[in-house]
């Protein structure tokens, strides 16, 4: 007899049906354990030990997935967080800094999530190795930022990279270039979980290999895995033994996520004496951020609500900028001893995100993932801090890349700061069409990056190229029709213009 996930989710009042569903769950779990044992039998030595730890985490996640019934939140129980649970950044900053911040910095670890590939931007290998500014990669800029801190304050802030099986090998090769930089760099790998066939709810993999037919049957299970994999690697215990107390964690592609001394000081010197174990940096939501997770009060605890957890009937309400005014930047400050405590107690239960995919051969699979911010409810005295938008500068697309390569930002010691010549604190809205999606093609379309200091909005669609020293101001829309090509000439200044297929330039 085969069952599907839909069979388990049916809400049927019949007591016998409930019993039957429980039997189904047990059978599926037994079958899953059997298949995982078969996979483990194909491993040897160290690989077997690592996979055993990974599979222990996966079994627990799979068990909870089978038990889940419907959405993980009851909409009626959702409340706005209390006023004091989300502090404005200016209030944190107004406390000022002590004479020496070196002591606090020496108790800090910077952790970057480095598991992603650059495939969405047409690049091979780790995303962190894409050049984003003056030939510097995301990783180069991160190392420069921390080295600058260590030199300025005579401290020892280490960098920790959480790699995935996709990025580990290439990242380790490149780390050799930083040998003489004043930054200790550690790495650990997040878990490797098996993708599950949507119909049978069993692993697609036939052995632990990563090549050939097994190339895409494994996945890294989201950044919520950081707690278990950091703990399992032994690195967490090592850093605590070295006197480290907090980690500042962010996505490596968020160029705004630098170490903020005001937030660090607030953590190390709590005004009320209560030790805050978890800080989530949030920022004001705009219409571009409607899918981002937000903070809510739920059953007396601060909690992260992701769009995947929202019942369909309430998705529009979730996306509202008026009801949910802030979103999670994924810049987090977390107590290392608290992570150790929660891991040892196995008391961190993160909501499961079910991510459906289709792999080679048209097989529909499920990935069971978790989000790092979902752990906020497990920590004591958790806090949100509403930070300036400048601390959220992710580069997910070439449209984002154009912004950070432009004269909107200046680069100093690995940190990007908005140019003082820009009159508005917000960045322009940039939307580049499919001809610009891949980094290599994008680069060939700009002889030089345009002047964008006075730009509000840019839309480009079709076969368009830009000559040197082009200046864009106000709202500029450039649309080359299919089969047409538009070359913006060198030195052109477009202000509130629409440029269409035959290079007619119209006032906007």
C-alpha cells in the first residue's frame, strides 16, 4: 500500500480514520528509517559518521513533518509584538559606546551563511566568489571588514563560514589567499539531507554518492540547520572555550550586514541586567519586501512568521504593509552558550518549510527545510531591533548588482556606504530584463556603470547596451522590442525619459 502526503493531511472526523492515519505515519517512518540505513551501508569511514549525524537530524524533521496537520499557526492567536520587544535603532545608538569596545569585540564571532551557488545569476561555484565591486568578491569584502576591525581595535574577531556540500571544496581552495590577513577563518558544513519523492515519501537517492544520477538527490536543509551543524562540528564548543560569547550571523550576499558596535554594546551591557540571548535586526517593509518574514507575538513569545506558514486565506493580509510593518533582514546576534544549552536539551523546534522541487527526469520531490530566525521563540529575552534600511543590501540579482557597483555607494575597508551626494536615503528601484540575468552578459552591456545618483526608477527590457559615462535621473524606462536593439550612446543624459524600440526618446 502506498500513501501520499495528501492522505496524511486529510481532516476526517471518523475515529477509525484517525487510527488508520496513525498506522500510515508509523509505516512511513519505518520505511524511511530502513531506506536511510541502506544509504548509510554504502558509506565508509568519516563519511559514514558525518552522514549518521545528518540523518539523525533528518529523521527528527521527517517525524515532525508527518505529524503536522495544516498550517503551523492559528491566525486568531497572532498579535502585534509588544512595544518594548522591538527597539528602534536610534534608542540603542543613543546609549553611546564605552571608552573601549575591544573587550566586547574579543567576545564576538562573525558567521556568514555561505551555502549558496551563483546559478541564479548564471555563475558556477559559490555565490560568495562573484565579483561585486572593484574586482572584490562577497568573501573579499567580508574579510576586509573584519580585518579592519581587528587592526583598528587590536582584537581577534574570527570569521566562520557555514558552507554546504555545494560550496565547501571551492571555498576552501580560495581561503588560501587570506593566509596573511589578520583574520582567523573557520569553516563547517551544514547537513546533507535526502530529497524525498513526493508520491512515496521515501528518499530518491540510491547511495551516498554525489555524482551522476545522484547529482541532485541531496540538498542543504536551509539556514535553520546552523544550530545543529555548528554544534555537531565541534567548532561551537571550541569557540566558547576560547571565550567567545555571541555570534553575529548574516547572509554573505547582504553587503549591508557589517558588525555594528552599538548593537554589540547593547548585548554585552544590558541596561536591565537581563541577558538578551537573541537579537533579530528588522527594518521597515516596503512593497518590494512583502514576502519577507515578520515578527509577531504568539502564545506569549516573540516569533518569526514566514509566508510559507500563512494560511492561504490570510496571505494578502500578511503582505500588507500596514498590518505587518517590518521584516526580518536575517542579520542575527545570538548567544553561543545559549545555542549550546538548547542543542544539549534538544529543545529547539523550528517550524518546517516544505519546499517542492522537480529534479532531472521530471520527478517531483520535497525538501524539508527550516529558517534560522524561527528559533527566536526558544531563546530568553529575545529582542527585535528596527535598523536603518542600509543594513539590508542583498545582492540576489544583476539589478541589485548594478546598484552596488554604481556611484550610489562608496567602498571603504570592505564596507559600502551610501554616497553623501545622494539626496534621498533610499535606493532607486531597478528592474533589468532577461537579457541582463547572467552576470557575464550583464557586464558586456555596460561600457561603464551609469551615474545613478539622481535616479528614482530604472526599467530596462530587451537588447539594450549602455555606452560610457551615461547619466540616469528620475524615472527612466528603456524598452527594445523583439528584434530591435537600443544602444544608449556614450555621454547620454536621460532624465524622466521613455526610450522605445526605434530609439525614440520621449519625456516621461
